[in-house]
């Protein structure tokens, strides 16, 4: 799994596991495929995607990632941002 | 037995019995947890905010580790998700929302207000935050960016608002009295009243 430092440019994976079967995902739809910047690493937490089904859950790094509002919505004011917790396995370098 | 049609009270008694029998949680532990949950209210968060306004060391601790800051004020945090605190500054205003469900820093703010869980608040919080908080009469001055914190995973987030003008001579208790739950969610900002 890739580690990201503060300021790293990342992209949220454009993946839709909910089209493949039952799942529990903490990555909002509106951010799939979007580019953002890592603000900081928040720690490591049990992967909720396994936890929700009572499966053994590996601990995964959780990042606070900032996204520009206009980049996400094609609307809104430059400089306005979204700050969202995203697990490492949903992020790829951008 | 159909669990959906069973009397809730009977289910609760059965569940409590099983938790005790399996050594997961005793009846005393459950009672303690219920008491802690009932004591949690926006007044707890307001006390933290007021302390941060008068004590720079506490403010630094609160921004670095909200859980430890809450514990330092005697707020029970055992078993609660980690608390993160985001500071409003002259450049940035924070707004907390949970688009996926209703994650809320209950340990320090108590039960969320009814609108926090509404689909409208959750959708508009990320899509049109300025329009949304304008409905509370909150209009950010030019040059102030809004940062929307979508609480999606293991942390719970609260906002540390800016200390309002006209409160320089106020003590901590009086400062705490003007901090409302909306100020710590970010839909409003406190004012000297």
C-alpha cells in the first residue's frame, strides 16, 4: 500500500464496488475519480468494508484529503474546499 | 420468532442478559455508559471552546488531539471515536457534515440537532455550503474561504469558532455561555450578547 505525505497529489479511485455486490464503503460517490491533496495522515483504523460484515479487518491508513469545491462541482468559489477522510486503498498518486 | 415483530423491551432484556452472560458488558457498565451519553450536551463542547479562547496551551492541545483535550476537561471519551477539532481563522470557516450517515461528535456535543441528519442538510452541505449557512443568517466576509468537513470515517469533528469581538474582559464561564451547538458545527458563529 502506498504511503502519502502532506501535500501529495492524489486521485480517489474511480471504482464502484456497489455495482458488483453488497458492500459498505466510506468513500462518498461524489469524490470517486476526483483529484485532491493530502492534508495529513489521521492514523490507522480497521477497514470498515470488512468490519461491517464481521470479517477480519486489516488496519489501514486514513488520510484527510482536501478537494477544491469548483473541481468537484464545476461550481462554487475558488479557494472553497472539501476536507474528507479517505482510506489509503482508495487513493492513487495523481 | 420474527425479530422485527418482537417487543423491543423483551429484545433489550434478552440482549442485556446475553452481554452480561458472555462477559461483554455488565449491567453496571451499561448504566454508566447510558449516564455518560445522557450527560453529553453542547455545554461540554462550549466549555472546551471557552477554555481554548483563554488558554493558548489548551487551544494547541485541542487542535492537536481533541480527545485528550476533552479528557483534560473531565469529559469521558473512553470508547468514543477520536475527536478532531478544526479551527476557524480570519481566512477559513469550517462546516461539518456527514453525507454518508450522521457521524457527530456526541461525546462533546450530545445528540445532533434534527436537521443535521436530514438529506437536505447533508446534500447541500457539500454542494452549496454558502447558500446553506446563509439560511442561518451566516454570511462569510469576502476573502474568507469555506472548508466543508465531510465526516466519512473514524474521526468525529467539531469546529473551534473564533472568539467574538467585545469579549476581551469576559471570564471563561461567560464565554462558554455564548457558544451554541451550531457554532461548533459551523452553521453559525458566536457573537457577544
